C-alpha cells in the first residue's frame, strides 16, 4: 500500500506491512524502461509518529534497496547471461550500489534506473537491508 507524504511533492513511501506487488507493478504499466536497464522502485519506509506521518529522514541504506518495477527488453542479452540466466524478476526486492544509476521521481514514486547487471543481492524483505 502507498503512503502519501504530508506535502504534495513528497515522494510516496511503501508501507511494507500492506505491500501488494501486483498493485505496485500496475503503477508502471504505462512506462517503458531503456532496453538494457531495469527500473527499481526504491523502498522508503513511511515515517510515522503515532498516527501522524512526518517528513521522511531517510537512512543511508534506504535508497540501496527496492523492487524491480520494469526490465528492459534487451536485459540479460549479453554473453555472460548464458551462464547467469535471469537471476531476478519483476517484483523481486534487490539491493544495489548507491551510485549504480540515476535516481528520479516518477508520479511521486522514488525510482532508480540501473544496468541489468547492477543488482547485487535478491532479498525477501527490504527492511532487512541495514
């Protein structure tokens, strides 16, 4: 489930307890990733004090994990992938180097565009990356 920030332009965090990957992936149906890149929806947890959402003070690790929202049509096409195969898929949570790509917002959603070989780890829960 999406958690809107207090301010209209604030990026939308992910409430992992209510997270539904199929609903999230629908948010990216109208965009196409660069052919050799993948689009990551960054995991930013909602910052809540009591019942009030406050502006998020992101930890340094928060923007190093997210789920795979789009995979370019030419991803996994190099020689090295004959041995590797497609080791992650849409909806997988992946960890990646902070400076591996370009960060921007799409529909107030924090995203990161990286090369198909940039993810370093597939994780089951993004809250475990600290």
